[in-house]
C-alpha cells in the first residue's frame, strides 16, 4: 500500500508539472486582437548612452503606441551578447517581427538564422550589418553613415579652400571615431576618406575610437592635446564625444571652433547650441526620429509583405554660414 501511495504521489507530481508546462506554453504569446489587428514587435536597442539614442528609442516607443503595436523592448547596455539573448527571447515569445540596432556589424548569422527558421522577419535599424546570407533579414532603415562622412569632408574642402594648404603644409586632422566594428563608425570613416583621398593637403594625423561616449571623448582629447600641438581640425563621429572634447580643449585654454575647427555628427541640441556659440563649425544631422517609418515597415512585415531592402532617412547639414536662428528645437 505504501509503495502504491508513493507511486500515485510521484505520478500526481509529474502530471502537475506537465500541466504547468503546457499552461506556460499556452501563454507564450498573446493572440492578436481580431478587432485591432495588433502585432507584437520585439525591439533591441543598444543602450541609452546619449540624448540621440534616447530620442531614437522614444521615437519608436511613441510610434508603436500610436499604431497599436505591442512593443517588447530590451536595452542591451552596449553588449552584443545581450542583444543576441534578447533576440532569442523574442523568438521564444513568438513575436510577429523583430527589429534591432546592431551594436557592431558582424556576428549575427546564427541568431538571425534561428529567427528565419522560426518564421519571424527581422528589420535592421539605425546601424547596418555584414552578413553572408542577406535573406536572413528583410530590410534596413536608418542613416547613411557614408554620406555623413562625405558631408564632413565636403565642409572642410569649402572651409579651407583659400588657406593655401599643400602636401608640405597640410591641414592636420584628428578623428574621434565611434565604436570599433560598428557600421556608423566604419561608414563615416569611409565617406570622409573617400572625399579627401584626392586632396593630399588634408592629412589625418591621428584616429582613435571614443566608443561614441562623452567621457571617452574627453579622455581622448586630453591625451591628444599632450601629444599633438598643431591640430587644425577635429572630426568627431558623434556629438557625445565632441562635447567631451570641447571640455578638454577649454581646460587647456583653447577656443574650439576658432583655434581648432570642429566637425561633428548627430545634431543634438547641445551641439547646435555649440554651433550657435561658435564653438563648433559644422554639425551633420544623424536623424534619430525613425519611429513612424520603422513601425510602418514592421506592420508590413507582419502582413507578410515585401519591404525595400534599404531605406535612408532624411538628414541635413548645419554649418557656421547658415541662418542659425532658423534652426528649431531638436528634441534631443
């Protein structure tokens, strides 16, 4: 009798565990609303390291709410492994669409293959990826980093056209690069060099990654100013690093924008304000307000529609020669 009772107890516990697993599996994904046709979008952001990044996230969150899209949001805190975990959790949850900002370009093949095998379309946003099988993602929406680099170089050509620079008397450029391996950093560096390749009077004397962080921009600039006394230009891949570099220059008694020409990318409010004060000479917009287009594309993918492989958002260049009073609040 005791043995039978023990067997019944074990059987009961096993049956209960099975029922719990089935119940949990049944709750894995809420059903779409027949009335609203709502969808579930899993979105992985790389972090909240700047006003630009916070605005980009807010734009997507607000657009999702306005469109009735349920958003599962994950902050990767600047780590690719966290993004991969998030994407796998979205797959397990059986979301309708996955969108993410890849912190670096490579290393996505396996997890995107898992998404494809699960029948979940993937939308790449803001930064691009380098992948062998491009069928693993549906499309890209974001900024044109290569053009941003070109715009920076074109400004310098105009700025220094009457300076009498030559290969023997070059314009000395320091580049504060973004996160190593990211498409934003690679693209801006590529476009910048593409334009200046035909002008030997423009020489990049130093280039180092500041990881798109204000703190690292400050640290880098302090170190650079110890080693280099003759700098004509700072080309910074984002406003965060630029603002840090401005702090370091002021500590040294330099007048940024006058003693050293400053070109920066993003067009945060703080950078536009610095442009208006004459501390920055050119600001190239990297438009973070991508939410409405991103959500519209996600809804198309949920309906199993084909989307364009490449969409670049509209962007502007602001420089010292513009009517700066006409520039409205940036919102980030």
